[in-house]
C-alpha cells in the first residue's frame, strides 16, 4: 500500500485529478493547492496544465466523494486566487454550474463555504455578468435545496459587491418565481435576497416584481423593509481586481486621495432611478389618428376627451423615445385653452410624458415650460397643483441651468400669482437639483430673490427669503455672504432660519483641491531653474556672506514678488507667513525668524540670502554699480546662494502648508458630513414625529368610532328594552280589557236573563253577541265561549260597515242579525211563561207556537241589544284611546 501511494504521488497532477481512487484524487487536490500558493506569479508553469484542460476542475468540483470534493473546491479557490484573470475566464463555464448544484447544496459547511468563496472570486477576478448568467439556470432546478443555495449565493454576491457593480435586473426578474415556490426554504431565501436588494435600491426595486407578489407576501416584505430603512446606506465590502488596481494607483494621503474620497462620499447617497429597471414602451403607435383634429375642435368636451385618451396612452413607467414634437406642441397650445378642465388634463399629459421620456424630453422643454408658467395665474387649487406637477416633471427631465433663465424672467412677471408660482417652482428646483449652480447663476438667483424681499405680499417676501436660505444651504454661508450684504438683520435672520431647515440634495463641490495641484507644478519648476544656476555662485560664496546683511531688508521686496506668485495663490491667508520668513533673518521680522529657523534647520540660508541685495542695490544705483568688478561676483553668489535657502525653506514650508491645507479640508469635510448627518437626523425625527402624529390621529379616530358604536349599541339596547316593556304593558292592558269585556258580557247577560230565568232565556239573551243563524245548534254546550266569539265577529263587522258608510250595511247587518232577533223574539215568547213554567221546547216549536208572545216581548229584546251595543262601542272607544295614548296605531 505504501508503494502504491508513492507511485500515485509521482503521477502528474492532471492524472491524479482523474484517478479512480478517491484518496488519490484528494491528495492530488491538496498538492495542487499547495503548489498554487507558493507560485511567484500568475504566469507560473504550475497553472499551465489546468489552463489547457479546464475540464479538470469540473470533475474536482463535482467529485463523487464528499471529502475529495471539499479539497477539490479548496484547490479551485487557490487556483483562482493565485492564477489571475485568465484562470477565471477559462474555467468559469465549466465550474459554476457544478458549484451551484453540488457545492452550494452540500451538507458540509466547509464545502459550502469554499463553493461560495469560489463564486465570489469568479466575480472579483473579472466581472459579475457571466457568473450571474451561469447561476440563473440553477433557479429552475428540480431540487429545492439547489434553488435555495443559489439564491443565498446571489444574495452574498450583491451583499459583497453591491448593485452598482453587479447588475440586478436579471435577478429581479426571477424573484416572483422564487416567491411562488412550494418549498418554504426557497421562499425564505427569496425574501433574504429581496431584502438585500432593498438595502441597495430601496423603492427602485419594486416595479420589477412587486405587482406579481401576493398581498400577504407584500405585507411581509414591507415589514422586513421597515427594519432596513433606519440602517445607513450600504457600502461595497469586496472590490473587483480592476477596482483594486485603480485604488492602488490613486495617491494615498494627498489632496488627490482626499478628493477621491470626497467624490466617493458624494456618489454613495445618489438614489437609483426606479424607472431604470423598467422596459421602455412604444406609445406613439397607440395615439389616436384623429388626436390633433379633436384637440383643435371647437367643443371643449371633445378636446378634453382627446387629452384623456392621450393620458391613458402615455401613462406608462417608461416611454420609448420617438418624435413627440407634434404632441408637445399640441399640449403647449392647450395650456392657453379657455377651459380649465382642458388645461388641467393637458398638464397631466405633460407630466406623464416628461416622466416617461426623462432626459429625452429635454428637447421639448422650451415648447411647454413657458406656456405652463404663464398659466400659473390660475387660482384654482386643482389647476395650480397640476401645473406645478407638470413643471416638476419637466425639471427632472432637464436641469437647473436649462430652466433658470426662463424662471428668472417669470419672476419679473406683472401678475403676482404667476410670480408666486414661479418662485415656489424655483424653491423646489433648488431642493431637488443634484448639481450646484455656477457662480453667475448664483448671482442672478440671489438678485432676483432680493427683489422678492421688497415685495408688498408677505408670501413673496417669505419666498424670497426661502430661495436665499436654500441657495445658502447648497453653496455654503461663506459663498453667500457677499450676496447678503446690504440686507437688514431681520431679513438675514429669516434667511438663516430657512437655511437651517432646508433640505437639499446638491452641495457645492469644493474646488480648492485641484488648485494646489496646479500650484505645485510651477513651484517645482521654480527651484529647477534656480538649481541650474547653483554651480557658478559656489565660487564667490564666502565673500558676500559678511557684507550682504545690510541690504537684506530691501531684497525681499524684490524677490518676494515671484515667490509670492508661487505660494500666494494657494491660500490667500497664508501669503503673510511666506513674506515674513524671507525678511526674518535680516531683522525685519524678528518674531517670525526664530519660528522659521527650526523648520529650515540650516544656518547657511542667512549667508546665502545676501547675494540678492546686490541686485536690488545695483538696480537702485543705476549703471555705476554695473561697471564695478564687485557686481559680477555679487551676482553670481546671489544666484547660487539664494536658491539653496529658497529651496530648503520653501520645501519645508510647502510641506507644512500642505499639511495645514489637508487638515483644513479634512475639517471642512467633517463639518459638512456632520451637517448632512444632522439634517438627515432632523428629517428622520420630523418624519417620525409625523408618523407619530398620524398614529395618534388614527388612534383617536378609532377610539371615537368605537365610542360612537358603543353609544349606538347602548341606545339600541335601551330602545329594545323600552319596546319590550311597552309590549308587556300592552299585553297586560289587552288582558285587562279582555277581562273587562268578559265581565261586561256577563253583566249584560244577567240583566237580560232576569225576564227568563230558564236555560232557554239565558242562552237566548246572550244571542246578542252570536249569530244563531250560523250557529243554530249546540248552544247548550258552551254558551260563554260562543257568546265571546260571535260578539267579537259581529261587532267588528258592524263597526266596519258603520265606518264605511255602505248603503247596504244596514240591510246586511239586519240580515246577519235577523236570526238573533228572531231568536230573541222566540226566547221572549218562551220566556213569557213566567207564570207557566213549561219545559224547554225546540226552536222550531217555539217559532211555531209562540209567535204571539214573541211579538209582545220583542221590544224588550231590542232594548237589550241596543244596551249591549252601546257598552261594546264604549269599550272599543276606550281601547282606541288607550292605544292612541301609547302610540300604537290601529292595524
């Protein structure tokens, strides 16, 4: 076994990579990784076999043995790390798919980490687009674990390199499919990837996939996004090799490096346009062919309908560029329409057209902006809002420079309404622009704003102060100081208030950093010229040193001019130290000289500077000095000696000044950063206050609505209880009335029964309340029940007929009661036998035999009937009165 291992180790690495024994392959992977790590550069021969046959890595990454696979992926990472860009470009098409399917989805943590590192190295060595293109097919894999692992790898790519380096569009398009997957792990990884996108893109990511999510998923995603909103803007953690090379070439601590850092800081907060990820749509072909004819119609409704149809066509996220000149001219003409509805609709069309075309709309700006501003005279809020929104969209499609001249002209308009609308538009432009205005533009804006401060209207005066305050926020207090001269303290205080509360997106870029670079070049050139003259003066250097101290005072005046030209333009406030250092050794500025000497740390400058005085002295003395022999030696030493002190002193001073400038720039940047941070925090605090106020308002509204509902419920319950009580009272009243009616019936029955105490008379006397014609038989069984039933029926029937006034009612009632009367007569006839108590005969016999007695006593029966009817009607009237008193209508 030992001999076999020795034989295997002697095999070349490509053969060991393809060996059947997994241990041999594993050892080969380990040896390859060690060889790659010790290579001096990416052109080492150790990389050549794997560059010639990149398929070796496919087998290593997808090795069937998990232990060997782990070492194979680690060897690939070493190959990429030390092999350079060529190793990346030649192998990625063979390895990324196996890495996604076998490596990222592995059960071993080390294998997964190595696979992810290999993918990140593929991105780092070249560009991300080919890697993303290779990873996207893995999202359609049948195994959910492969999809989830691929989504996690994509999230890691965007987390490390950011959306500015890696294009998010292809991945954003695949998110809806991942959110709709049946596996919960896939959906969880899709959520993590979407959260990572939101860290970089914010709301710009939503147009790509938001509409395809379920409402519950949207709610969950919004909850996740709320946690990220408070986080600072993300920064790129890993850089491409090309970015690393650019950073290495950049000057590290110098002014250039500071400028680069400043530029990076300014680029980070730049928001990404949400429409950047939308696909442009061709809308010109959808515009109606008769649009222009309808727009020129004499009927305002037709013009409005044409503009409404155009709005529907143009209202898309992104419009494909085309020839919209005719449409823009038609919309500009519609701004002058007499009907405000047409003007409003035209403004909305301009807004969506400018938003859809963005920068391409700039060529149509001059057609529509003037008519819109002219129409700002409208006082109706809906019209002015639509016009303002259209102007904002036009500004976003252009720039402040393009719009400024026209805005300043309309600020002089005779109509105060137009002037105020233009002023508000200018303030919005200053707050939203990302490019600081140039100095001439600042001057023109400041002049126009100062004129507004003298207006009679309070709104215009406040607007002028806000314009100046917002402009000061962009340019800085120092730059705006000259423009505020001549204003009183009250107005300056108001401008400062607007300055402190203004929120802008543009900052005036500090232009001092490039200036020192330009000054450094001439400063370096000056010493070169002086150095060329060094050899000549060395010969006469000893002679002038004791003699030249006298004329040192005038010398600096002559030479300070050229020196100041080199050092002066850098910083105006630093010219004084340069002038003081030169005269210092001569005694002109003794306080400055001791401070400068330790910097130079060379006493010879004092001896070398004297040669200059002969120049001044000769120049002042005229030609006599030139004829002397001393002039030549003095000139030579002056040239030779002066450069050395100048070069030594100016170099040290220049270094010190550069440090001071860098410190100053750094402090200024820190102050700007602190101001921006403070403004950001203030805005967040204000936003939180607004949210809190809104929540309090919503809570109050909810509490009031709940209380109102409770009050309604209590009222409903009380009404229900009152209704139930009234129903009970009415029931009791009805029972009482029934009992009263029954007692009345009994009283009537007893009063009529006095004449005939027999059963026949008692039953017949109750016949007033029943119909014997219908109920001829069975009267002996339940007389009381029949009496009540028949009485209620006949009484109601008679009452209805009396109230209705039917002429046949009397006959009908007679026909109905005629049996009763007949029965009454029969009963009276039968009851006449008080003196002769005969047995109870049948009704038929009584009719046949007792007709004479019935005629005699019929009057008494009629009287009994009338009396009962009067009692009944009285009871009914009392019942009706009680019902009316209780508020119950008669059915």
